[in-house]
């Protein structure tokens, strides 16, 4: 299926492309030096999209080790330069790749320097007005053709610390709409029903008084954190517009853990390469699942049993 601007899909469902249902992200690069204006826009929109946040040379250095590891796989089409990430037909990234997403970020000083020092750290220090803490884990995503991210909020995965936690989504390649870019559901951070129900949940909490409690405690069963499998009906239910754009390498998208987001389908023939990193004030509580050398992540040690 070829995805066009007139026929965008997510989870194989065609999005309503009317101006009431679909829109472009607001570019905040024009106010980038005005910190107070950035804070006001984050308060209003719950996201900041900065076109050209990075120089291309900086992105190239940040993604260097990831590209080396991807090139070492057997997943890239031999007729194209590796940097273009064209996928070989018939690959099975889940079956063949095992832990590829973690492998891209682990023991990767170039990526850590890119995301946790220099320009990125300087921005968050300025924006948050204080010493910055960040999650040690970096969620890298090598998304093959045919895949998309389900609608969700980050709060259900990392809400045990401060609620003033922000995600930085970074594209390491150009990601036009056909390649499955991120999309945000407008104003959903203001939805009181979501805040009292879904965003109040924790993927690692389980009902200890239910028959299958042991399976949840051992992580044999778990809630995925998915808000919906249908981005079309979800937008109709919550209102607002799905917001996206044609991303370019060098762009940056920052948003809070309470904003619903998903992605378009990757209907190109190329992989999509991105990362998520998280930032907050060091003086505020931090979710211990995601910091430290022996962090629990979402494994068995992160589970909390509750009476339901």
C-alpha cells in the first residue's frame, strides 16, 4: 500500500485527512532563543517541535555506532547505500534481530554524548531552569517497513517519579510521512478523563488478589500500555487533531509524558531510525526503573502488586 499525503494510514487504518482531524506540527524554531515563550508554548501545546535543532554533522556523529551495527546485519538491501537504510525484502527483524533495539543504544558513547551532553543538555538546563537529570536507558527504534507505533502516553511506563518529565524524540534519517513519522494527538494532556484513568496507570502494577497474579509478578503476563489499537476511532472519541509533519534529520520533537502519541505506518521501503530520551529536574523524584547500572526497566523486579 502506497501512503500519500491524501491517504495517511496508521495501524493500516486510513486517517481522516480533513482539517478538523489532521494537521501539521507547529514549528517553534522561530522562538528557540526565547525561553519563556518556549515554556508558554509547552504549557499550551504540551510539545515543542524544533526544525533544524541539530546540524547534520552532529547527527552523523551521534548515529555513527548505530549505523555501524545496523550495517553489520543482513537486513539492508545491497543495491542501495547503507546510509539510506533500504530494507532487504523478506527480512524478519523480530526473529533475526532479537534485541536489536537495545543493542543499538547499549555501550554506545557516541549516542550518549549526543543526547546527554552538549546542545541537548544545554537546552533542558535552560528550559527547566536547573540541574537536569535524565534516564540512563535510551529507547532506540529501528522500524521496518509495515510497522507503526500504537497510541499511548509515556506516563504509564515512567510515571513513578516527577510528572514534569519530558521525552525528546530524535530522527536520525529524513522521515517523510510515507516513512512512518511520529504523530501527536492535540490537547490530550488536558483531557481530565484520561488523567484520572489511563495516564494514572502503571504497566508494572498488577492486581495481587487475582488468580493470575503470579504470572504478572513473574512478567509472564503484562499490560502493554497501549491506549487503543485504533487511532481513527480514538481521535473521534477524544477530539482534536492528529499532528505530524515531514521530519528531517536534525529536527527534534519534545513532549510531555501526558500527551497521546502514535506513529504513521512505515509504508516506505526503508527503515525508520529514531530514539527517545527523557529529561527532568534533578531536584524532583525520578523513576528508579530507568536509572542506574542495574535498573529494573520493565522486568520482574519492577512489578508492584496491589489489591484491586
